[in-house]
C-alpha cells in the first residue's frame, strides 16, 4: 500500500538546553564519583524517560530532603531550591550538589540584590512550579508577591509602590510575560526589573522556532512532559501562531492518529527537557505511516554550555 505524502517540519532549536544537559551530567558524574545510591531532590528535569534512565544508574528520586539519609550525597534539581534546603543539608553535614541551572541562579541573585536594596519583590511565575517555589524561597516567606496573569496586577497589594522590583520564571511565554510586565509598569511606573524579563535563551529560541513553523503546519506535536512548563508553553505558542491542532505528547504511543487523519504537513518540536531519542521515536512513527519529507525550520543556532560544579571535576 502506498503511504500518503507528509511534509514534516522540524523546529530548530528544540529539545535539550544547556541547563538540562548539565543537570543530567551532574547526576551521572555524582554516581560515578560516590557510587549508588545518589539521592535527587525532585525530578532532576521534568522528563520521565530521563528520570527512569538515571534511576537505572542508581539515582533515587525523592520530593523532600527529609527523605534522604545523612550519609548519601543529594542533588538539587535544575529548577532551583529555596535557600532553606541547602542550609538544612549543610546543617546535617550532607554532601550536596546544586544542579540549579545557572540562568535560574542568576534570577535568585537578582531577587536577593533587589531585596538588599530595600525593594519589595514581585515574581511573575506559575504557582506551585518548583522554579517559582525556589526563587520565592530565596527571601523570607511572604516577602515575594506572586503574579501569574495580567488580571492579578490590578489586585496585588504592595508595601510601597515606589520601591518595587520584579523577576520572572525562566520558562514562561514570552508574549504573555511582556503583557504582564507592561501591566506592572503601567500600575507601578517606578518598578525595577530586568531589561525585558528573565526568560532564558532556550525558552525564547524554542518559542521563536514554533512561531515560524506553526503557520506552515496542519498539526503540530510538542514532545515533552505534562509538568514541563516550557513544553506546555510551546503547545500554546503553536496554537496562537495559527496551528489549529497543537498537542503535547510524551512518546510516540501518545499520538492520536485519528485526530491527524488527512493532514499533509506536520510540525514537531520538543521542550527543553525532552531527549532527542524521543523526538526520533516520534519521527519514526510518522515514517511508518507516511511518505515523509523532512524540512528544518531553523530560527537560531545554540552553542551554550554550562560547566558542572568543581566538586564533580575533582577526583574522589
Ligand atoms: S530551560 Fe532555560 S532556565 Fe531552564 S534549565 Fe534550560 S536553560 Fe536553564
């Protein structure tokens, strides 16, 4: 039987970012250095495939530091942790390695600097996301106000509208965040913040590639996990950029083939925590059903790399 033709647009950049790559290396190198088990507080990055592979190598994933024994190393996930967490590990004299992405750590430093200058902080982010918890946890409880959407700006209660600063989660929608920042600046003209926001290069580049790709596609799939903020944003960006069917899949087995009936063009991208092996699995699933022609939609080249912490580069 002849397969129907399908143009498969592949977004570039897509998938792993430098912070995710570094965090995974940190767990692997820690297991090599100290042997298994090595504890990891929270999923090191939001991807089940990555977490399962590390678990097979000897990583034990827990949600709280209290779930770790004193005598095994513990790693903090790429999303960052409240200051109280490394402080508690130090108090217990544990070996700990912080895999917080350096671009998240930069936001932590910004928040602390503003607070040291006597400014009240507003964080633009998603309630309950580990990165938001980690960044807000750089300052004492109640010091950072959370704003999730433009509507929240009208009701946020500040101490002194002349002494305010904002930071953002790194994995937000660039366009939504611009609207929230504009609303904050309209209500609090003296508010201080980064040049635009704190959204990282990887989030920005993946959203730009989707904006260029989506209008060409009858349907679009984002390979990523349901708890991955940047992956979910890519689905929204695809839908807004004109692709009427924009869906998240973790693996090829999640693809709803019936919904794709009759398509002639397909876009594929992946969130920053999705490995290339899963993207290839999805492409292979299309090759099995269609006569596929792959076309790249490249909007940026990335060559960012982050070093692992020194403790892992030194011999045991
Ligand atoms: S998405 Fe951005 S902030 Fe998050 S780990 Fe990757 S580079 Fe770092």
